C-alpha cells in the first residue's frame, strides 16, 4: 500500500511560505534583521531598501520568480555564446527579380 500525504503533490512539491520559497523567506528575514541593525547604528535605509527589493524579486508565481527570469536572461544574452548563420538553406538560389 502506497502512503498518501495531504501535503501538495504527495510530498513532491517544494516547501513554500506565502509567496516565497522557504529559502528565500529565510534570506529575507536575515536581510531584515541586518537592515534593522544597520538603521539602528548608522541611520541608513539602504539595507532596508535592498531587503525589500529582494523580497519583491523573489515573489514566486507559477513556480518562477522575477529574479529567475533576470538570471536566465543574463545567462542567455550576456554569458552564453550566440551563433548566427546567415544565408539561404541548401538547394535554394537567389531569384533575379526585374523591376
């Protein structure tokens, strides 16, 4: 007999908490604590803005995030070699067009 669990997709889905994965949520908590400490000592909102930006970029929708999309785009356009071949397919010739 195979066990059935109430957890989504029978224990095969990734753990999530509201709109974020647990890993992203833990990173947000650490960033928020760091931002609170930075504000208490140097009165700067920059770490808090960075924490909020990370929280916005890691909102999970349809199993992907904005941050994932940015990573995929950077990898495709900036980090991987693109190869473009110009020309006609084999067996095709340019037709002379008279005006």
